């Protein structure tokens, strides 16, 4: 089984508590106002990657002591809900101790009612159950559309209409650092920029 990935980063300190890997999934139909990542919208972009290899990538980073968590962003992760659930289930078997968070443009209200688009063939009547199954593997979620006209300066929350939800007692709000931007330069000289430029 594969999951379509836009990009990934081995180590980040601005996408959730502590040192975390980040995976940006490919494909989003939401067209948020001022979206910061339009290249992640196409369903044909990015690259389809075997879930087993993604899991092994995360496991190796954990075993080598480089990360304690994983953040999944997009694109829109829930638009690959079946693959996302398979990824989370495999991770909870191999590295159950890691913190896992997700960014989604859908609200909790929409997700709980199955009112979202999943492109991997699930019946609309099954989507609420799919979200419930995904949710039980998550430690936190940032939910809601990005809206450039309603900026927020709260940790991980870039629009006032979005919400940071703690889904169990693993984290407290004080674990989340103020918004900041991070530049990563790898051994090949490739620079990756992530994080949250403060909007006025
Ligand atoms: S959900 Fe994310 S990727 Fe999709 S349009 Fe909104 S900001 Fe962009």
C-alpha cells in the first residue's frame, strides 16, 4: 500500500513539541484563502511511497535518537484517510512511544460527521468511523481552514478559526513553542524552510 507524499523533513523543532520528523502529504481540494503550499494541491503531484518504507524511515530516526515525534501535514492528510490510518497503525506497532500530530484543513465538526473528501475509495458512510480510528492514534491535531485574513499568533495555529486539540493527556499546551521559522540545510546544500512566518 502506498501513500502520496509531497515532501518530508527528518528533523524539525517548529512543527510540534520536541524534535520531530515532518511529512507533508500530497493532494488538497480545500483552496484555503492564502494557502502557503499550493504545490501540494495536485493529486498527481509528489510521489507515491510504500507505507512500509515510510514507517522504516521514522523507526530509524527514532532508534538513532534524532526524533521523539512525527507531524503529518499537507496538502490535506485526511484526503488519503485510508493510507493515513494504515501508516498510523504501523507506526503504533513499531514505535508506540512517539508523539504524533496532524494538521488538517477540516474541522473536528466535519471530521466527526464524515464530511470530508477521501480519495482512497471509502464510502461516505464510513468516513466518520475512519476519522475516529485515525484520531485514537493521534496525540494532537490542528484543525480548520487556513485563512490569511484572520491571523493567529498562537502555537501551531495560524488562523483564529483553527484549533489546536490535545487528544489525550500526553501533551499540555505549554509543550508547544511560539510560532517560528526554521531553515534546514542538508549535507548536499539543499535548503528547506518550514514553520510559521508571523502574519500581521
Ligand atoms: S488545507 Fe492546507 S494545503 Fe489545503 S488549501 Fe488549506 S492551507 Fe492549503
